[in-house]
């Protein structure tokens, strides 16, 4: 009997969190003792890379084990393909005019595969496989509209492979204001006084500053969506512990993604911390591609805004850590911790002051692509304390399935890094919403090479010696041969991934 097939799997997945946001990765401000403890009990990956720099494409890659050109979610606003899902109108123009006979009914997710293997599957929080941005321009129905409907209170069928769903819509304080989705309904029903406090604080913030997404929230930390998710996770674990099937639990925290609105009662301890110095964008402009330079120019932020965003982010990261600790303690109390594989990671990073900018973009900045990844194995499984090789979130599914002694899924394009990691060259493919300005990057142990398909521009950075990517080596004569080799590899890999499922239809 394969004992590994009975191991539980818990994924703790945050939104827009940098690699260096954790204490175990060098952060001296955020309080991340619980996540750091996971790293001590498992393996900390120091060069884990997102397959895309924004939410939906990266999440689709994580869930499917496929790169962007394989699964087709090229930007925010495009849902992961499910012919009969109901999150999208089956008569929209993509379904009607692009997908046809011979195309799979769905791109299977990690949850789909584990459901077939007999797992109980649950998703709490933010999954973000449905469109919430650009829905009208792409012909899709917004998930915000979908989750207003009463029938979404209980999921009775598989939802991207999950048979138990409790969601959170939005970021920061915003999920508290909505009366749809599971968290919004719960808060409006049980704590109407909080809703009134939110409205008052948002009005105050709007009068003081034009930037509405950066202020201290009146929502008590114990009622914040991060803690609500921890409570929901504990309830699910409690209900599961007597069942004979292993569980697959995905907890998607909306934080620390902006809005920068941490609970006031929790954030106070971070208001007086020293904010690190940030690079001058003038030192960078002209060394990067036109798209990267344009982002830096357009998103230059004032120093006080950057400092405030940095402090508020430390508070949000710390609140997530508190929630993670609650889940870990529940697993230990129910004697499930040793038999559970736990993953902590994020979808992408955040500029958070780099080049004096905030937020994210469709560019492969190391701040956005380099993300935390911690893997705590079950007690019989041995892993190194640190893994320094390059790894993509596309590699998570094959690596996890190898640990469970399950066959690598048919469409998975990543690798089991512990078996095939030597020589692994992860890829990131970043697009804007219109599919233009496509930049394709490939990574080895030290370098990031990027090719911009529209312009032919190139970037080459030694991310070990130059982690802030100050010095573009692509046009230095001594690196030309290396760049040509990397260009060949990145285009070959991109085309191979593109044609595996949908590419021969000319979809993407």
C-alpha cells in the first residue's frame, strides 16, 4: 500500500507577496514566526519564480502545472478554460468562435487530479480563476456578479476540482464592504456595525488624500478576512479529521495585495519602523526595455506613499502569519501535522518601492517574479533544508505528485525538481491585457534573459550579483553568444508549451 497517497495536502497561498517579505528570507520588520517555523520544518526555496508577474496567469500556472502559452490565461480577465463551468457564459465569443471540436472540456487543475485520486478537496479564500477585470472587453461575466447569486452560497458540484468552497472577493478592506461572496455575506450578517465603520473611514480617507487604497482600516484584526479564513480552515479540518479520505485544502489569502488597508488595531506596532532606502529610477531608465522604462516613469510614487505602503504591507504580512499559525496549531492539535504536506507560496511579488514604484506590471522585474516557496513534507519524507536551484510555480504540481507517488499529469509542463531540477530553466511569459508587448524570459541558476517579441529588445541580468537588475548585460560583446543561446532556448520552450494543448488552434 502506498502510504504517501494518504498524505494530506494544505496549500497556503498569498497574493502579491515578495520573496524578501519573510523573516526566513531576510526581512527584519514583518513578524513571520509561524511561516519561518514551516521553513525550519521543511525546505525553503531561494530561487522560486512565478510563471507570470500578475495574478490570474500565475495562478493558472500553479494550478495546472502549465506555462502561460499552454493554458492560455495570458492576462488578468481571462478565465481558466472550463467548457461547462458556469463562471462564464458558454456563448461568449471565445467559446463560440475559438474553441471547437477536439479541444479538451477543461484544463485540469491540481484539485481535479487529486479529486480523481480520492481526496476531499476544499478551497477557501481567493482562487482567482474567474474574470474580475476586463470581463466586458473579453466577453466574460464578472465573478463579482456571479457570486451575488444565492445559489453560490453552497457549491454542490466540482468548482475547478474543489467540492467545498468558501470565498473572499477583493483585497484589503474591500472584501468587508461587499455583501456577496461567503466572507462578505458573513460579515454583513453578523457584524453590521463594522460595515458602518468602514464607510466612515473610507469617507475620511477620501477627504484627506486622493489615493483611496492606503489607510488604516477600522475592521478589527480578528474579523479581517485573513483571520476569517483561518477560522474557516480550522472548521474544515475539524470536520474532516474523522473521514477516511485524505484532504486537499487550498487557502487563498487576499493579502498582502493592495489595497494597503491593514486593521488599525494590528498595524500600530509597524508605524514607527525604519523603511529601507530605495533605488533611484534615474539609475535604471535606459538600461531596460521600453516597456519596463514606461512602467517606471508612469508609476513613480512619492516617498511618503512608498514608506506608508511598506509599513502597511509589513502589517498585512504579519496578520497573514498569525492566521497561518492558527491553521498550523489546529493541524497539530488534531494530530494531522506530521501526515500533512504543507506549501506556503504566493502568485507574484510587488514593487514596494523598487525604482520608487508600487504595485505590479506585465514586466519580469525580479521583485515581481521572485516569490517565497516553502515546502514542509510529511514525517517520512526527507527534503533538503534549502533548495537553491531555479524553480517555477509550474514545477509545483509535478514535484508534489512525485512526493505523493502519483503519476505526473498528462498536461503538466513542469518538472519534479528533486529528480529533474539540475539544468531546469523556468520560463515566465508576460503580456499586457491586449496580448501585446509580450516578453518571454528564461532563468538559469544565475541569469535572467528576456526577449521582447514586438521590438526584438533583449535583457540579460546576473540576478545573483545584480539582484536589483541595474546592469543590462545583453549588449555587451562578451555576452552576445550567451544571449543567442538563451534566445534559442526561450523561443523553443515557448513554442513547445504553446502547441501542447491549444496552440495548433491559433488561440493564443
